[in-house]
C-alpha cells in the first residue's frame, strides 16, 4: 500500500449504522405470509459486518419492486443513523431485476471501480458467467450504497475483497472528512 493510501485511511472509522436490504420477491412473499423462509445472503452480510466491527442498524427483506426499493432507499437516505446501505439481490439481467435501475437514479457519484473489480474477481473465480452481474456502488446523500448479487458466494466475495477493506476509507471521503 502506498504512503498516500495509508495516510488517507488513517482515522477512518467503522460504520455506525448499516442498513442491509435483501431484494427477493419470493422470500418476501413467504415472510409476509408467515411461512418459513431463509435469507442466507442477508444473514451473511449482517454476520460479516458485525464480525468486522461495524454496527448493523437494520435488516430488511423486500420484494424486487421498483416502488418498494425506491421508498425504502429514499427513507434510509434521510436518516442520520444510517451511514451505509448494502443491497443484495436484483442485480442480474432478468426483467424482475430492478435494483440497479432504482439505485442509479439516487446515486450522486458512482464508484465504477466497484462493479469493474467485482466482475474481474468473479471472472477469476467463476469464469464468463461474471458478465451477468450488474453489481455497482455509489454515493447518495453522503452515504455509500453497495448493490451486490443475491448469491451467498457473491456476497462473500464482494465483502471480503471490496466492501470490508474499503468501507472506512469510503465513509471518510463520502462524509467529507
């Protein structure tokens, strides 16, 4: 790591309030009907962030619907207790995958390197199927928003290689410190 990178990271702290959103229509239907469901990706994000000293403010499971995603994100961007948003699911190429379209409208500054590097890392591990993800990150209302695929493998890959190593540094710059 360069001296400049080291200096930029000095004094960068952990997240004080992460909102984790799982976008999955099928799981949301089960949850809303009181039936048993699992959210392995949301659970993994929560566990990994806590294990690395970050505070998880809340975890939500919502359907892959533009209006719902927009409402939840718009509300979260207005809350001072939330400083980071991680969205899992809805980053693929099917008609139902609308997370990226919603988030792009809210983003003030995109972090194109996140998606580029995530796809490179994914390509190294899973091959050409990496082109199917539209993972992205950006800043809205001084808060980083990470949009990652819904598979547990992709969640682990993105957190281990990108989010956890850089989140304090991103927060420091996003918040103008």
